[in-house]
């Protein structure tokens, strides 16, 4: 009989939490829907394309518990990684250019001395 009372109390304790989480989840879904609808109202082709992509990403987001692994975050990480790689390649190219320029100058000086 004590177990039954404990189970009933446990159900009563979980109910407000469950309803609160459900309310938050519904509010987040509604907010996503509103943002997606607003994004689709943009006019210029470029802005419209960007906003549509953002709306698609927002619409396809997983539950809030997994929000850190969203497609948008993955895209941003890929973009940041690509930019970093481009920066590294550019730095390497500048260094190589400097070395080649130095070699060319020393070769020119050697030829001029002859």
C-alpha cells in the first residue's frame, strides 16, 4: 500500500515538469514556425535565398536537448574551418612568395657582380 502512495506522489511530481517541458517545446516550435514564415517574406533574390536556407535549417532543428548539434552549427563549424584553412594557405603562399623573391634578388645580385 505504501508503494502505491509513493507511485502516486511520483506521478504528481512529474506532471508539472512534463507539462512545463511540453509547453516550452510547443513555444519553441511556434517560434521556429514564425521565424520561418517571416524569413520567407523577404524580397530580394539573394536575401530570399539566404533566408530560405536559414528557414530550412531552423525548421529541421532537432529537439532542444540536442540543440548544440544543429545543422546550422555544423555548417558554421565547416565554414570556420574552411576559412582557417584558406588563411593558412594564404600565409603559406605569402611566405613562399617572400622566399622566392629573396632567392630571385640574391640570384640577380650574384649575376650583377659577375
